[in-house]
C-alpha cells in the first residue's frame, strides 16, 4: 500500500471536516451535508481506482 494514498485520503478528510464546521456554524447545514457527501464520493472514487489497479495486477500475475 502506498503511503501517498493515505495522505490523500487524510487531506480530503481534514478539508471536509473544516468546511463542514465552518458551514455548520454559519447556519448552512444543507451545504455542510453536501460538502460531506462530496468528500465521501471523492474518497470512494480514489479507493475504487486503487482497487481496480490491484485487480489488474492480480489478473496480469495469474495470466487471466
């Protein structure tokens, strides 16, 4: 596992947490929720891309 991937996910998480707190304190709870959902989608896309590369590596390794 690449440490860079962990740093990317942590950076997105910190950014989303800060934006969520700022928007919640400003009374914009709906936008805070949308920001949280967008951050989750971004992290899921990154993870799915990494899993896809893993399956590709396994397929090449076993010659399927």
